[in-house]
C-alpha cells in the first residue's frame, strides 16, 4: 500500500517532549514502513520520523497552536503533495473537510479530542466521504449520531521503554497543567497516602502557565517535587521508579496514552473511573480505579501489584504492532471497497480484541 499520513502543523514528528497525537502518528508511520508499505508523511519540515516527508511543508508553528489559518495552510500543502497514494489518513481537524482531496483516494480521520457539540457537527458533516476512527468506545459513546467506522485503541512501541524497579518510594504525576488532568487531586492523594509526589507537567501555553501559577504553585510544599516537562528517557525513569502512577482525571478523556506509558514501565495506575480509563486499566491487576476521594486508599495495594504483569498487559493489548495491524486492515477494506465511508455507527464497529 501507498499510505499518506497527515499530522498537524504545530509539533514535529516525533515530538521532543509532550505530544500524544504526534507520538501516535510517528508510531504508525514507522510501523507501516516496517511492514513493507510505502509511507509519505505530511508534517512540519523539521520532523525526523524516518519516512519520506511531503516536500514543501513549513516548519512547526508552535506559537500558532490551535490557529485555524496555520492548519488550513498546512492541509492545502499536505493534500497537494499526496496525489500518488492509495489511501490518506488525516490526523488534522480541518483536512477531512477540504474540498480538493485527490479523487477516488479513500480518506480516514481519527477523532483525537472529545466529541463536544461543535466537534460532533464537524464529524457528522465529513462522515459521508471519510472513514472515522475513534480511539475508545467511551469517546464514541458521547456522540452516537457520528457514524464511527472503527474503534482502535492507541498502541506504543515498548522496545525502548525500560521496566523500572518501583523502589523510589514516591508517587508520580505526568500531564498538562490544567484542571481536567487532576493535578490538584494528585497532590491531595499523595499527601493523604503519606508519600512524596514527583510532578512532571507540560506548561507551554498561556492558559497552562496561568493555571500553574495561580492554582498549583501556591499548593506546592515539601511533599512535592516539581520537575517540569521531561523528555522520554527522563519520563520513563520517573514513572518506572514510582510506587504507582496517579491519574485522577476530572473529565472523560478519550484515551490516556500516559496510562499505557506508565504500565509499560511496570508501574500500576491509580485513577478515576471515567472516560477511557476502564478500557485501559484492569482494576485490581494493573491498577485501581474509583472515585477521587477513595484513591489514596488504593496506594498500598497498587504498590504490591505484579509489575511484570503490568508490562505484559501493554505488550499484549496496547502494542504498536496491534495498532498498526488494525489500521492496515481498515485501509485494505476501504481500498477494496469492503468498507465504504459513512457506515452507520455499529454496523461494523471494530473494537480492540
């Protein structure tokens, strides 16, 4: 297959630090190429993913994160450079609505964010012409009017992720500086459990900085160690030596990639039972899920869980190989006409096995 991938314009592929969508695109590109397929990637020009990049793309526009103008300009260049492919998988929001896509080339898009009302309108509009992938069953359930073609959970390459000892004697939190991620709750949980908390957060956007300065910084005390944003190697060390990873999210997160990253290091996850968390965490085996107010009580039991089992769980259920294979199966169905876009929700809804 000749596969065209379109990433967003704001962060290179792969990302140096925070960037969940970009990590997924990078994993797919490498996996498709390793499986013998021809891959072209439309991404910021400084991207280092080892597949051919679409020429003429611009550098990452981090200062314009979320701006529609920069995404639209990026999308036009991407589709212009992806004329000679069998299928296009577009990970932008605007791209699937672009009118000048190559004729007779199937287009797939992945819903990476929450399906709020405005997003639901967009995906319903593109559905007759585009195959839509959801990243969790919970995400798809929030907009039953959107005809999701397939649910494919994220996966990751665990080959470069070391399994930690869990002997650091602390709990850890990795995420963005925002209310939804539950950092305030993580600080409270660690204090209730009588354990030190190490905190690594992305804090680049103005709203993230404001939230950290006004809400989080005044809370920090001797029980917390703020380490800022970290690269992959430091992140995996931080996770791997923790007794448990805290993920007390306060919103229906479509997919928590950070949870499978923690499990890949052998560290069990303690989090709230909302969003995609019940699809990712096996309660009592790879972590514990519950209401925010009861999470501190799970810490001793979580610290005693089998770390080798946590790692194997990711290898078995959330591997890059599984994610790549499920995408390739969908692409083949679309190219061969076995799966037209706009399939009503539930008619053929593939799910993780």
